[in-house]
C-alpha cells in the first residue's frame, strides 16, 4: 500500500493498482475566511485515472467545492465518489451539482467491494464518518470522526490491528478558547487523549497524525493559533508510537519518503503569523433582514417545545453601535444601542453574550451551514453566566439541527427506510447515547467532555 498525505485531511491511497483520494481541500480560506492551510498544499499529484474519491463529511476542510470544481477536469465526472449514507443526502446532491455523475452512498456498518478492495464507512455523531480501505494492507482513515465507546470497540473487533490509522490531533472549535471566565472541561491535551485512545484500542502497526494542518487566518480569530497542538507537542504529550508525515510526504511499501522541504515548510508555517483576512462589516439593515429569515426558518423547522431549552443571548458587534437581544425560544430579536467597546456582560435574563463583527454574524444567519461555521471558525468572543455552561450548548445545537432538518418532526423523516437503515448501522453508538441519557450525563460525557476516551482501557 502506498499512501500520500497531500494536504490537511487529504490522502491519496494506492493498493492493488487502485487509487482512492479522500477529502481534497487544496486552495483558499474556509469557514467564512476563518481557516487556511498550514502549510499551503504542496504540488497536487497527478489525479488522472483516479479510481475513487471519498468525502467523509460536509465540513469545508473535507468537502470543499472550489477545490473539487478545480480538480474535476483531471479527475473526470465519471469517477466513483463515495460518501457516507447519512440521514440526509445533502453532500451527495451537492456533489452531483458540481458535476460528479457517479456518487455512491455507503451504508454505515456495511462493507462494499470496489475493484478488488473492501471499503467500509461508519458514521459517528451528527455527520462525521470514517473510511476503512482493505487491500494488500488495511488503512483506517478516522480524519476528525470522534468515534469512542462501543462503536470504537466494534471497529477494533471488525478490523483487528490494522496496518495504518490516520487521525486528527489538534483543535477545531471555539470552545473553550473564545470564552471568558468559563471553567474549562477541554484543554490542549484533550484531543491528544482521544488520539491515544485510537492507538490503544485499534492497536495499529502505524499511527499517523493528520487532519490538523490549519491556521486561524482572520483578524477575529488569530488568538486561537497558540492553542493549536503542533506535531512536536503531540510527540511530547502522546503515549502512542507515532509515524509523522508532513503534507507532501508518502509511505511507500512501509517506508517514509519525504517530499523536499516538507518538514521545514510545516515548521515555518506554524511559526509565521502570515497574512490575516480582515474582519468583514455589514450594515444593520442587511443583518436584520437575514436574521428575520433565520428566525422564521427556525420557527418553521424546530417545534416550540424543543426551542424552549435555548437560553436568551445578546450579540454585541465590534463594528456597529448596536447589540441584538436574541430569543431563539420565541424566535424574536430586539435591537439596542450599545458601545462596541463595552465589556461582555451577562445576566439572569440573558445568560450568554457574544461579540463578533457584523459580517461574521451575517454569514452565521444567512449561509446554509453558517451557524455551525461560526462555532468552528471561532471568530467571536463569548461569556456565559455561571451555572449556564452546559445549557449554553443548546444555543448552538438547536439551530444547527433545525437548519439541517433533524428537528422537522412532522416530516417523520426518522421513520423513512433510509433513516431506519442509518440508525441500525449506528446502533452501537446510539446504545451509548441512551446509557448517558439515562444516567443524566449526556451533556457532560457526550457533548462537552471530550476527554477520557476509553478511560485507559485496552483491547
């Protein structure tokens, strides 16, 4: 098996004469100009004659339409594009809109044959997924799929001691680094603990860190960069035996082949501040018009009894002398005069507060995945009233689930054959969720607390 780390989470795997590319993002800033590549992608390999393409999920560092459109002439529209079968087929339809004519959805937990190989995909959490490629060797591509518990142990039983495991190792979210005065249950080493759990439970011959070669590249989130975990820090913190690849490097028949200058290019990129994208401004009228549509969609897509758990919030703008009091439970907003330099303050009536640019907030309420992009792009500051830390998460998750269709209960989507098949394929994960709900620890153990993956247990 030959494996090239092209860039970020993109692998080019060749085994048995079959070539499969995963998650190409090679050019441009993403999440509303919040992230860029660190280091920039080296030369893209020749992709003509590619047999398969795998897109793990809809986040733009994995599914990046501008990169795919640029690669389409070389790859060709008839290449087989594999995606996980999720509850909704948004990614599959978006790929078809780009011009790919042969999109195959992989049911979770069901291996499929492809040109002499065996491919296996498993969804975990909302829209994440992993890919296993079995040819002359076995590769488990976890990218940033946060698999744990029963589902991780089932993966280990299905694929004991794989030859290669590739997994994320650094941060990809605003919490808790953008929050003021909040007690943390996530630190820099938390993802290292998750990374080590993969090595401990799956026990691969070769454990490779990847999917973390990014920089926070906006004026509004540059403070996130010191919180990234570098490969040197990973080597110091991790208990796993690591095989380190830099973008451009390859593993050929078990040996590492370094691309010229790959290590120095990575180290220089990690230490250089680089150019920053400016914060984008928008008018109050544009923000309010988009916010009205956002609230109308939320009222339509989320039943009132589910919105009732969402705390009120105030949004302060650092480029406009106003703030918005936002009540997602009732789908209403109120504008107030405010000093852009005023400190973030909360109250019992508005227990959470955020400060951001008007352009960032406009993207959050206007773009299809804008609410999710806001949390991942980390272009804001936040404060949470003491005692509301766990409940603050509902401010994010309810609009995300609503915009993606999960809370449209009247549609009965969860009883459709597609949904029942996906649920059955995820049964190991869902059993764990039920256990956490019954124990009253769902928010702490599943949503917020990412540490204690497998609790040190061994296979």
